[in-house]
C-alpha cells in the first residue's frame, strides 16, 4: 500500500501532517541526516584549521563546497544515504561514505577525504545532531507556539480583567474572582515553565569511543584535543555547532540535559492540560459561548450542540506528549556500562513527543479564538450565590471583636439558600460602626472581587 496521509500509521504524518509542516524538516529522519552531515563537515573543516602538517587549511572554494552540501541537502541526498545504508547496515557510516562521494571532482577535498569522521565514534555525530535537532525544534517551533498561546491568554486576561466570576473551590460556590485573573494565573505559570524550557543548555560531546580522546591522542599525542572539541561544539554556526560542551561522557552523551528539557516541556504541557480542562468546564457552565463556524457540525445526531473539541483535542495530545516525554526523561539517562543501544530507537521519537505538544498548542489557539464571554450567565451565577458574602461579613465582625463571628455566619449560611435580604438583616443587627455596616450593605457577589482586576491587568 502506498504511504499517504490516509495510510500513515502515525496521525502526525497522516491526519495532522499539514499542521506539523514546520517540525518535519527538523525532527524527521531527513532532518537528522542533514544535521549529521553538518556535524561531520564542521569537524572536518575545523581539523583543517588545527595546524596539522598533514591537513592544510582548506581554500575558500573548498569551504564553500562544504557549505553547499549542508545548505542544499535535499530529500534526494537523504535517499542516497539510505541507499548506501542498505549495504553498510550502519547509518552513520553511510553518511561518511556519502560525504566522500560528494568530494568527487574536488581534488583538494579528495586528498583530505580520510579526515572525514576522523577519530570519531558514531555517537560523536549522533549526540550533537540530536542536540541540534532539539535546539531547532525548541527555538523554531516549540517556543514560538508557546509564545502564541501566552500572548492570546494574556490578551484575554486583560480584556476580561474586571469580568466577575463565581469561584468554585472543591466544585462548590466560593469567593468571587474575575475571568481575567484566572487566565492571568495560567499566564504566570506558563511563562515560568516557558523560561525553564528555554533555559536548558543543550550539550554535545566529541571525545571518541569511550569519552577519553583515545584515538585522537594516538594520532597527535601532544595536541589539546579537549580544547579543540570544545571549540567545534561551542563556536556558533556556521563554523561550529553552537552547543554547550560536555566534558564527561561514556560512549554516549549521558542525556541528562535531555531529561531536563523533556521534564520542562512536560511541565508546560501539564499547565496547559489544567487550562484546557478549566475552559471546558466554564463552557459547560455557560460562562463561555463558542463562535459558530458555517457548515461545522457539533454532533451527528444533536443539531444544537457546539462541542468544545479544540480543548478536548488539546488535552488528549498534551497527554500523549507527556507520556512520551516522561519515558524519554526516565529512559535516556540510563545506559548499561559504557553504552547500550536502547537509547537509539527511543531518541527517534523525540519529534513525536514534540509533535503532539505542537498540535495541542494549535488546538488551544483555535479554541481560545472561538471563546465569547457570556456575561449574563456569569451574573446569574453570582446573583444566586449570596452565601459567598459570609466571608467578608465574618471577617469584618472579627476585626471589631464580635465574638463567635465565624460560627454565627456558619449557622446562618451553611447548607441553606442564602438571600440578599437575609444577609442584610444580619448586617443591620451587627454591633459594628455604621460606616462598616454601610460598606457591607453595598457589597454584592459581583463586587466582592478583591484585587482580581489589578492582578489580571498586571500580568
């Protein structure tokens, strides 16, 4: 059967393929290959500048040819590498052979061809390529998507900063807040999580088969290979890789930074799951309506329905993303002795984990853009919850030393239908200053919102 969007096993490459176009050049097999070529050639070019008599500095023309190999790396080039791999049964060696084949017709590069993959183990190429994938996936796809969600939430928080809303702690009526302030809480949480994702240093090692520069020193014993490796890894592109040097490793980079990154992404996902569920609930309560779209169907049998599918899709994809991210974070830092291969196949699913998160971000944005505040429903809820004013009344009573303040309000309100009239009668009978009585009598559930508008506007 031909592979199409309809026949793909993964919905990321099937149903949702168009939505992940930005991630595909980064986290796909092709993206991995392209970064392997980039790493190999960065190492090769740096070797030419190391001062070895056996490898003179490359000419400008040769360097330009190397840049072209990276910048113009095509799907056909990736297919050619896969064809070589059918013989080698080794993906990194296939990349090496492809590079050497591309030196054909370039005498200067042909003479230096044995310096391709010089003293490297496959993991020197793989770990840095994975780090480059994560760098580009994070910086070019994940963070911009989070920023879009943050910007929309902040806009909504400001727009609805003063819109009063009944809180529901433990699912029960509680002290009022505002719609904007509750969204501001998510903005503040998500902003902190986003900073954690952005702040993870992406590490790379290029130190040979078991991390000791054994092969390197066998060729040039007096050369400072560690400093050289650090320069290649930390020098910004295009001359280097723009990563952070990892000085201690087994055959593989230990992947602790990956666990840190995946945990940080999962934390952001969890905050967004909380948001998706809350918005779903507010839609159910009628606090929000969803803008209608011509031709769209909510239910195949109930014509009246407009289902909150964007928030449901977001929650589902965030959960899938977290399941994968948690496995990645738990598994990758564990390797038997100096190396086993269990990380290899797992690492190929990094893009799947990030892909589900990106899908969720798009769903959330679509859902947030459909929301319309139903102020009538919010007012009706508040107007039927005068019991929430028991809190300020008993607090003022305590200020003025009225004995048993909490207990009196508990007796008057708990388990009962509390009315405005009943509360006002209670206030009138209090032994507190007249100005305070007047202030309490003016209070309504909709006006008892504390600093909520200020907090919402400040975020």
